[in-house]
């Protein structure tokens, strides 16, 4: 690589390092916690056998962790738990990293500067890929280190981590191609996100619906499962992600050579007749700007809820002994052996999704400030309180709609399979997502008021940490009060259980307080650019 | 607006009638960096005030403080007697602002942007907007995303001018405009002045300030180093006398307040501060073929202030 190429790669790496480090910690800690937790929770072989019988075949669990191949060994368990979760994180990382390196710079106009210099398009592309590759390598090392620290063997751990990051590689290719197709960074993220979401749904269907196992071969998330670390490894399968990644990146490179800088193959019209709707206040205009993203969220949440509703009918306790059912209940995931119990469990993931949506809304508000448009607004007779309050109301209202849509479409899916769950109960399950999501929204707003430049990172980290802590905190045998710190611990498993009104009121109370503080602090601080 | 006037204390209401902008010991620090040090500024209503300074002198900081976007570290700023930080909304109803780097919404068209900004301001003159769009040759159906910086700057300018606000705060408003549009801009500012609007023009384009402004303030490293009408600034600076001789330039010997410089084999350039008489008397003894005297340009005044700028 030339001197200029190396300089550019270093620049791209510096841009990405905060995200790389955050994901690296996630991989490290998660890979470490699983073997330790497994030994702690299932010390004897008998425990493990009982666990394998109960969980191995459970649709609800397989939905998120994929298909287990061997649950009697620590390695097999980790391959299932670690890979299942971290491949999804790896997919998100690959997409975000490649859009950041290949498109964000271009939209900011800096790519022109680079290409006007002594660097050709191929060299610039290669430099960006080098930075993405370095990020993926860091994740590989992080997962490997976590597994080793957890007491797993070196060779198998390295192979397992390779299986995980293979997904990041393919998704980086998807992102790279999306960057060539889309006219802007934002559309590239939408296209890439839709593609990755589809690949996830394919894996979910493959792992849960009877007779659809072959679909696993249609998605990189399925390939990672078929690599089968710790359970009869099949390294030949690696050919698939390598081939797919190389093809996607190669295709993106071909297009990048020919394309006009700042545009994509899909053109957006540069002129349009004026449409005066939604321009009478900053909040309405924000809705106008966010509506395509809101629509994407609504369709994704609705479709996913529908699929889960449909799958729920196939969950049953037939053939599972009483003792094992008690075991499952003891693990705190409720009665996931009935359709209702299953839906209650999966709705925890809607809490996560809608909380992440809240973070995305706050990020959009921060971008408005960082890019100077908030200054334009506040130089007009618009108050800071009305602006931030309006954005929060907008995000809150959208969260309400998404939550209820999740409940509604899960009900439609379940009803289509002849399940008899009351619509009102499913809407309640949807509404059950709200207290935590609004709490995270308000905390994100507080971060935005106090530390605008770091707010996005803080908000997302808070949600992801709280969620993971709920998953692993009790497994590790952490003290009760420490486990109770995460809001996810206080969410009732609706519709199997009643909505925990007390917890909901407390969360909403804290949310209101945080939002009020955010507004008060925001009124007093400087408006900050990038 | 009238409500606010009624609410003001009587001491402020007189000031409000005369002054559009007033800052008192206004200072802003960002961490260790002093962006603005004890600025005392008074801009009368109807005045066109040129705010000069090189990049990083504190011009944009001043505007952000005047708009209540940043909070003063100490001191205060008021527009029409209304405190910029405590009461920004009332002030903003009477103000229109053009940022140096126009930050607008990429997905909106020019027409939608003008509509949006007009509504947020509480209305604007629709006929005047159309006229400005025509004068600045703006394509209203184009999305901001597809526009050059100059064209985005035009959108921002038209939105501000169309409000007919009492005070125009302009932060290097012509930095992306071509010479034709620069002419259109100057016409608009002159019209605004004729209508009695106040204009605060932050700029480093000296010819523009010289052509438009009644009074000029020169900012250096966060401090106002000079202020006054162009006339006053010129009086304080040296007068330039350029002389061509029939033969070789003579040496006139030392004269008080005169700084001589060679301007060619037969020409000299004298900077005179104070009385010009002694120089004329000394020249009378020599074969002068041409003599011109002129006041220093704003550029020369400006550069004079920055000659020793490294010292601070």
C-alpha cells in the first residue's frame, strides 16, 4: 500500500475505533461469561443432560441462539450461545463499519478531497477495506481472548471466533454494495439493514420451522452455524462466506470505479414540486424527515411480530417432563413451553428493539445539532425546550405505535394459526415494552443534554449493557441488587404474567424526571457542532 | 412585540428605541481558549455595521452570543434591549440570521425551505420572496442536497431578507456567491437600509464592507481593536501621497510624521500622519511631474492593525 493509502487507512481506522472498541468489549465479555456461567449453572453431567433435553428442542430459544449441535460439553454450549448472539452483533458491525468507511466520508465531501489527491479509486477503496478488516480482526481477537479466559481450548476457540467474524465479513460486503447503489449514506444503511434483517429472518425460519432447515444455507448467519465449532467442525463451509464476501466486495469495487462520486446507481430526483405538508413547526418537519425511517421500523417490527406469532403455535410442552419444566421456570424465562409463554419471552426482544429505536431517534436529534441545522432553527423564534420536547414527544409517540404494532401483528400471526389469545392481552404485551423504552429515551436525552458529542454512544451502550446484564447477570450468580439494576429485570412477562404496574410506574417516573432534567440542562448549554 | 416593550423597565425602553445591538463586557471562553474578551458594542437602529476580522477572530462567536446559541462566560448582550440569553425568543421575532455555512435540510427543495423558514419566523413577505428568488436567480424546485454552496447561501439569504426583520445578522453571507449575485446582495442591503432596517455584517471581504457600511468594528483575537465610521478610521490612519519626479527621486531628509518608500525609479510613496504641510513644502524644491493624495483604503487600515498581530 502506498504512503497515501496507508494514511487514508489510518484515518478510516481512527474514525471507527470507538465503535470497534465497544464491540470488542462486547465480544470479549460475552465470550468469557458463557463458559463461566455454564459451569456455574450446570456443574454435573446430569444437569447438562437435563438442560440439553429441555432447551435443545425449544423453539423459543432456538429462535435467538440458533440450532444447538452439542449441549453436553462446555464448548458446544458456548458455540451455541456465543455464536448465536455474537453473529448478529457481527452482522451489524460489518454493515455499520463498511457504510462508515465507504459512504459517510463521501457524503461529507471528504472523499472528493482524497480522490483529488494522489490516490486512485482502487487505492482509496483498498484503504477503506483495510480499516474495516482491521476492525473485524479486533473482534476476532476479542472473542478468542474471552473464550480462552473462560477456559476453552485455543484451536477450537480460534475457529469459533472465525465462524463469528465470517458473518461480519459478508455483511461488510453487503454494506459496500449498498453504498454503491444508494444515493446517500442513509439510504445505504436502509438498504443494507433491510438485507441483513432478511438474512436474520431466513435463519430464524430455518432454525424454527419444521422442514425449513435447508434455508440455513441461504444466509451467512446459517453458515456460521453450519461451521459447527466444538461440535464436529466443518471448516470447508468457510468457502461460502469467503466466496460471498469477495464477490460482494469485488462487485462493489467494480461499481466504485465507474460511479460518479456522491451519487449511487439508484438515483434520487434532484428537483421536485413543493409539497407544503408538515412544515409548520420544527417537530412536524422532524416527522417529515424521519417518516421513511419510521416506516422501515414499523414494517420490520410488524413483520417480525407476525412471524413470531405464527411460530408460537408450534411451541408445546408435550414430551417435556414436569421436572424439566420446573428447571426452565427456575431460570427465570417463564413458561416458554406454551405459545403464550413463548410470546411473553420473545417480547423481551421487542423491548430491546424499541429501546434501540429510541436511541436512534436521539441520534437523529444530535445530528440535527452537529450539522448546524439546530442553529438555523434556534436563530428563529423557536425555543430550545419546544424543539427538544417536540423531538422527545415524536420519539415517544412512535415508540407507542411500534409497541402496539408488535402486539397487534403477533396476535394476527398467532390467530392465523388458530391460537386463541385475546387481542387485548397481546396489545398489553406490546404496551409492556413502553416503560423501559421510554426510560431509555429519557436517559438518552439526558446524555444528549449533558454530553452531546458522546450521547449516541452512551445511549446505545446503556441499552445493550442493560440487556446483556439481564441475560447473564443471574447466570453468573451476581448479587441480587446488582442484577436488579437493569430495567429488563423489572419487566413482567406479558401475556403469561400480569403487567407489573408498580415497576412500570417507577420506570416512567424516573423517565419523566430524566426528561425534565434533560430539558433544564439543554436550556443552559452551548449549541455544539461536530 | 409591543407586549414585550410594555414589559420592559423604563430604563431599557429608551435604549431600545435607539440601539439595535448592545453588548457590555461580553466575554466567551471555551475551556482555556478566550474567543471573545470584554466586547463593548453598540449598533444603532438603521445603521449598517461592518464587523471585520480575520478567520478565528471571534466574529461567529459574537453572533452565536447575540443569538443566545452560546452562553456568555461573563458580560451581557442585548438586542433591542432584550437580553440575548434570557429572552432569546422575543429578540428572534425581530431578527433574521444568515449563517456563514448554510445548514439547511438536504431533502427539502428551495421553495419548501423558504416556506418552512418563513412559517417559523411567523410569516414573511410572499411577493418580496418571489422577487428575491427572481433577482438571485434561484431554482425553487431543486433540493438543497443537489445545490452548490453558493446556491444554498442564496436560499439562506432570501429567507432572511424576505422576513423584513428589523435586524439582519449576517455572518459572511457572500462567501459562496459569484460577482453577479454579490451585486444583487449589495442592492438588497442598500434597500434594507433605505427601509430603516439595521444590518450587522460580519465579513472579511473589505470592499463589501467599504461599499455598504456606515460604521466598522475591527476585531483581533477576540478584542475590538478599532471602531468608527470609515471617515474616522481614515483620519486616525496615515494619508497616502504618491509623487512622480522628472528625474531621480530626491532624498527629502527626515520630516516629522512622514514615512517614505520608493515606488519605482522616479516615484515615491509617502505615508503621512498628521499635517501634510511640511511634506508639500519640502517637495516644492524638486521637479514634481505628478502628485496624488488619497485616503487609505480599508484594506490598508485593516492590514495596519494586523501588522503586529503576532504579539497577542
